[in-house]
């Protein structure tokens, strides 16, 4: 359930960001890809999206993909770890 919420919200962000970057033809496809395969599509979108005036990107597409993937994976695993620890803490009975 948390996966659906997190990547659903990220898919909405991708949709609105892509529309704001004049990617109208494929904005919905990026959003659908993010909703289904979020861990791969978010870094890919960030590496491939057109830049606005004044924005800069360091490195090539592959570098940006792996950099964004590492950041997303680290954040996602932190969130999952907290969620699992809370769930385990709620299911284990207190000591007597």
C-alpha cells in the first residue's frame, strides 16, 4: 500500500513537471511508467527531461541516471526501514 501512495504521488509530480516542460505528447506515458516502475522511471525521467532556462546538468545521461537512482534507492530504503521497524514494534508483545 505505501508503494502505491508514494509512487502515485511521484507520478503526479512527473505528469505536472513534464507538462510544464512542454512534453505534452509523452507526459502521460512518463507518469504511467513512474506509477508502475517508479524506482527505474524516476531516475530515468530526471536524466532525460529537457532542461528549463538556467538549469544545468552535470555528466551524461548514464551518470545522471545512476546518481538519481542511488539517491532515490537510499531514500526509499530509509522510508521502508522506518515502516518495517514501526510494524515490527507494533506486533511484538512487550516484555513481562
